[in-house]
C-alpha cells in the first residue's frame, strides 16, 4: 500500500491515556455491569421535541438540496443573532459562517489563521482534540497551563512568555472543558491586551456559553477584539443537538469570505433539512433555558453532596457540563485513582492528566446523568475516599 500522508498519521499519536478508563467502563456496562459512567460529555436526554418536529417537517417539505456554502440565509441570520446575544456586540450576518459542528468550526478556525510551521499558544487544561487540530494544520503549539490553585484561570503573563516571533494565535475555552472554569473579565482583558499588543488572533471556543453560572462574557466584545477574534460555537451543548452537527464561526468579514472558499472544498455546506430545523431551534431558543437549568441544578446537587468532604477540593466547576475535583491529597496519580474508583465503586471518571499537566491529581466528573444518579455517584465517591489506602 502507498504511504498515508504524514499530516494524517500525525493527528492522533497513539499511546495510553486516561480514555482507557472510559473505554473499559463502557465495555463492562455493555456486558451488564451496573457502572455509573461519568466520563462522557454527551447529554443523557434527547434533542427537544420541537426541534425534532421542525426537522421532520423540513424533510417532508422537501428541504433535500444543496445549501449555501456559508449556511442558508435563515440559519446564518439566527447564528448572527445568537453571536450578538452572546457577546453584546452587533454582529452582521456577513461575520458568521455555518459549519458541521463545533469541532469543524475549530478546525476551520485553525486552518484559517495558522500556516504550516507557524505557532499557537493553547491554554490547558484543554479539550482533547486541540493538539490534533493544530497538528492537522502543520502548526506548532505551546501549551500554557492555567493553574489549579488559580481556579484554572489562565495568566496573560505566562501566555506571553510562550509567544514567539512566529506565533499567530492563542486558543482559549470558556466556560472550560474539562475544568468548568468560567474566565473572569480580568482574565479575558489580560489576554485581549496581549493579542492587541502582539497582533495575534484570539481563537475563543465558547461552545458552553449558555451553561455558565453567570452571564457569558465573550472576549470578542472587548475593545479592538472583534477584528482579531474568531469565536467557535455550536448547538451541541446549548440546544441539546450533539448528533446533529451544527456549529458556526464568528469572525471578521474578510476571514469569513475566505472561509466560504474553505467550505467549498471541505464540507460543501450543511444538510438542508438540518439547517432549517437548527434555524427554527435558534429562533425560538428550543430547550436552551431548560438545558441550562438542568446542568446548573445538577452541578449544585453534586457539589452540595460532596461539600466539606475531607481531602477533596473543588476547582473551577462554575459552568459547562463538568466538575473538576482535586484528589491529590488522597492519591497524586489521578489515573490510578480513576482505575481504583472504577474497580471498587463502579464509577468511571476521567483522569485529569488526560487534559494536560495542570489537571494532574484531579478527576473530571461529567454531569450528564440524572440527579438521583449523581447523588448516588457522590455517595460512592465519598465512601471510596474515606476508605482509600
Ligand atoms: N469545544 C469544546 C470545548 C468541547 O467540549 C466540544 C465537545 O465536547 C467541542 C468543542 C466540539 O463540539 P461539537 O459537538 O459541536 O463538535
């Protein structure tokens, strides 16, 4: 067989990591064991019925054709409206472009702003696909750790220390996966100031923007940032639509123009009926408030259940779909802890070190389970902690 490209072989370096805990838990669950899986980031509920109905209607009404490369006008308008709402900044339709999901939006953002051999700074703990997305662009990247002791708020000075002459972009994510940290205004202002001074793009992954404990703050709205910020967004989390693959970018108009050409050669636009259903869901906020309230309620219940526990610290955990717990006082090796927890209490969690060095000694708990299950999981976790070693 001829050789595959080095670009494709370099995307996912093989190797052992914490995701093995999840894979093992799933296999054992399928084999019939009563395992509580808290190691996955997908909703445990279906897409809101109104959205499903809108899609069925669109299929019946003949939305079966190629769509506009930037997204059908109705969808694009709804996306621009949501971008304006999430940033508080007027957002013309020409500044948004639809993509098949948040990951595709991230991929497009990296392709659009980084050349092969150029460099980006990425803040850790980060979403697991970030390194591969840079590698696929042939770009180099430096990881800057947001410290657990700072509640996983990144430090602009530490980011600047990693900036090189060929640095083109900084990638951040708030509300954050995996830590649940919501970046403060001061954090974002520091990063924005750095981007302006060093003439850098800011790639801002805001796919959890509706799931923060406080009103969302987008760095795009800070002075001088609209012209250098690319916001990555998605309906997966906010609208309960992970499997529908709808995302979008908000960026300066000139970059969006170029991204239309990118869509021409990559996706050739989104599915027609899904675009219509997504537009209706956005126009009517189908499920948004309910989903946000559900995760807020789950977070409170879980955090209340473990409140005051000995040798357990909550870090970040202000938004998104996850809670990050510091278990290092019990066991510094988070992977060993996760395996032992799976063995004795049949709960699967994600070892923090899977997300970078800063989250070592932590575990990530996904809130994608009903409240009684989360209560049970908290009780099992506390029992495990009290008996460990
Ligand atoms: N960005 C972050 C931080 C995520 O956690 C995810 C998915 O979990 C994505 C992007 C990708 O989202 P999507 O499902 O829209 O591709």
